[in-house]
């Protein structure tokens, strides 16, 4: 029974890239198929596990390609669930960023309005002071007129 690289990676619990590195370094000796992909025998994988004293459950040592296929599907399903959870987290994160931007925009507008209020207060105070000075001049004139 021949196993593909992905089957072996599932059995050993490592990535396909790790299997490829082991093949290049000579740790694993696969057969090369017509399309230049690697195939492994069940016995070769069992010997590799025993030789390298890998911690692989006994049920993995005698895994069939069908079981390997279903385990690969389970792994993909777990990966999709993980990505879905992360996607939900990413959506919440984007919403928080957008709300933060809105808050910053509102704070900026608030500060601009405060500055405008200060300017208007200064204008009002200046006008008040000018009117007071005019009233004082008129009062002084009246006093001077009454005296003379």
C-alpha cells in the first residue's frame, strides 16, 4: 500500500515540507512516481517511526490511506474552524479600529469647537470693553458739560 507525502505528514504529525526535507536529507527513502511526487510504503513508514523512536500512537502505525484521508479532512476542518474564529476576531478588531477613528474625529471636532468658542468669547469681551470705554467717555463728557 502506497502513501502520499500528505498521508505520511498526517501520520507523523509533521508538515509536508518536513517530509520533503527528510527525503532530501536521506532520512526517508520514497519511491518517485511518474509525476515526480513521492510515495511511501506502510512498512517503510513503520520502520522510520521505530528507528527514530517517534512518539506516534499505535493506531497511526497501521493507518490506511482512507483513514489518512479522513484525518486530513478532519485537520482541514479544524483549520477552517480556527480561521473562522480568527476571522470573527478580525471583524471585531476592524470595528474597534473604525470606532476609535470616529471617536478621534469627534474629539478633533470638539477641540475645534472649543477654540471657536474661545475666539467668540474674546470678540465678545473686546466688544464689551469697547462699549464700556465709549460709555465712560460719554459719561465724562456729560460731567464736563455739566461743569462748564
